[in-house]
């Protein structure tokens, strides 16, 4: 039986070299390499490796390794993702709710997590909703304004000149 570490290395290699759009495709590819995996196992691996589902345009997506390291890159990618996939930002107390296009919440939550902001305790993502927990209501209000502005700027970039 092959180890989890070997499987993780194989996943990272596959995702870095191929356009893998679904968990099913990744399961099939791993099986071709001799790994006996289920979709549930691959789903856990994707979360553990913090893979993000990124847009290739024209409705196409692929899994990608988390590779953004520079803060400027993170902010630029977050602005782009907000413009393409975020529908709304709302707040209740110290919790923000970010509504996204279906299937994009986890990738955007990953970017928010990678900002490593002190006022963000953590995020929780579903298919189309992200909960962002702020340390205080005041910090949540400031984050709501900041993310709302990011949404407006992103939409402006999407519409172009």
C-alpha cells in the first residue's frame, strides 16, 4: 500500500502539470498511477493540500497548488476573484458572509486565509458561501467595508474600459 505522503506528492505533481477540473478526474488519474483511492479520500487530500479551484475562463476551471506568496500577488488575485465570482458581502455582528458563484467559495476563502490578517480569526467555506469570523464587531465593520470596496473595484475591472 502506498503512503499518504506519496499520494500527496503525486497529486501535487498531477495538478502542477495537468488541467484537472474535478475530483473524479483526479481519482481516475491517481488510479492510473496505481493509487487505490476513493473520491472521499481525494476530497480530504485536496483540503489538506489547500488546493484551490481556479478559473481558466469561459466556464473552465482547474485545481491549482497554493503558490501565491507575495502580499501584492495575494491582493491582486483576491481583487480579481472578487470581481469574477463574489456576489455579495454582508455582516451580522462579528461575522461576515461572502456569497460567491457556486464552487468558488473555497478558493476565495483560501486567499482570505493566506492574507494572515490579525482581525480575521478564520474562515469557513461551503459551495457558494464563506463565513469570515472577525475578532470584534468593529473589526468586522471595517472588513465589511474593505471587502465591499474590493467587490466594487473587482467588478469595475471585470467590465473594463
